[in-house]
C-alpha cells in the first residue's frame, strides 16, 4: 500500500494523526509528516484516516488489493522516523 497526501489540500485538521499516529504526525500546527509506505498492520488505521480526512487529501494506492507496492522516494525534505523505532 502506498499513501499519497496532497499537501496543497491538507488543512491540518489532524484527523489522520489521531486515527493512525504511527503513520501520520503533525509537525507544528499545520505541517503534516507521514510514512508513504506504512506497515501492513497499519492498513485498517490508514483506511480510517483517509476516510476521515475532511478535505479528502489522502489517497491510498493498493488499499484493497493487499499487494506490496514498490518503494518510492519521500517528497518531504525530512526523513521519516517512526515513533516506535521501526
């Protein structure tokens, strides 16, 4: 599964960070950081987070297929650092 967030649409409501905190996190009050290749065990939380986004800024490729997705380069300047050290 591959997560894509349209950061131009994102308004910082943080519903995603609340529902899937190991995948999405807020940096400050408005900047969103996320792991574009979340772990398989996060699938349900990511689906809930995408559905809860008030501006529909989150797209999840391969959400229903369960097939692995090839890695992609993260577009933010900061490296992703999972909360639990994974």
